[in-house]
C-alpha cells in the first residue's frame, strides 16, 4: 500500500522537479548568454525586442501555460482521476510521467527563444515541436502494436533524431523550412495510427477532447498568422500579443490531448470520464 502511494506521488513529483530544474537552467542560460547573442530569430512574432535580459516578455512568460498544463496532468494522474480507464497512460506511471514532463519542458524550450532571440534559443523552440511529434507517434505506435516501454523510447528517440536532422537540412519541400515539413509528416502519421487504434483496435475515447485539442490548435494558428509582424493586428509594444495567445492555446491543446488519451478504454459500455 505504501509503495503504491509512493509511486502515485512520484507521478507528480518528477514533473515538478523537471519544471523547477528546467526553469533554473533557463534563468542561468539567459543570464550567462548560453542561448546565443540577441538576433532576429523571433522577429516574425510581432513583439518588439526590449533591452535587458528578457527580450520579448509577453511571448516569453505566456509559455508558463505549458508548465501549468503539465503539472495539472501530473496531478490528475496522481489523484487517479482517470484510474477507472484501462490504458497505458493511466495504468503505467512511466507514460504519465513522460508526457507530463514533456509538456512542462515545452515552456522553457519556447521561452529560450523569445527571451533571448538567439540562435540556440530558436533551436530549443523548434525542439519543443519535435518533442510533441515524437511522443504522439511513439505513443500511438505503442498502443497499436502493444509495445513495451523500451520500444516506445526507441521510436521516440528515432523520430526525434529525424526531426533534429531535418532542422538543419537544406531542403524546401512543402514548407521553406524542412523541420516544419518533417513535423507535419509525423503528425500525419500520428493521425493515421490513431485512426487505426480507433477502427482496428476498437479503442474507445471521449472524442470531444481530441476535437477540443484540434480546435485550440487551429484557433491558435489562426490568431498567430493574423498577428505576425507586418500585419494590421501587430502592435509590437502591446501586452496583448497574438503569439502569446498561441502559446496559451497550445498549452490548452496539450491538456485536452491528455484527457483524450486518459479517456481511452476498450469496453464500449465503460464511460471514458466518470
């Protein structure tokens, strides 16, 4: 019994430690210039670059939404909010800790770019996207092929390696930046495998949450595009930044995706959310 309680506490404590550690490293990186010299990496995101340590304050601090989302996911898992559903993320603490910690890391990753506008900061921002694509492909595959955590990690690492390679590749297919193209390829693969999970594996989900995740993402994308640098809605010194809203809605999307995952069950008579 005590061991069970300890495992449950670990589901929240580990993402919390990830949040604390990553924010300490972020702060040290900003102070010591680890993310590169200030440049034009974030110039298209409207907000003016201020003097001082934090160049784009509103685009930077809006990423706290990811930390809140990740810790909220960990808390729900620790308190067994979805314990009645028999699926990987609710029954195996490894996957819950992995996803909650990953969501937490999206915040400091994006902060690195907007706080410094440096080249390495820009890479960490893209790395945030690659982490999401890597997890969704690996987790969809784990459930469809009934894989062990070892194979899940192998797929995650393989997808992440391809994304990082694409980040520096000089190809222009679909998008000008090849990293964006590969990201979309893996998201498409995720959608295909998730469809197979639903229609071939007969996994049941509360699909409202995947639509909510997609809706938040599309709304975020729309707001970001109509408020980029050079558009009529861009006010570089306004506290209301479209890209900051993009961050907040993206954090909401990661949380909704978790609820979708957690609602999974194989018995059609079993409710996804109690």
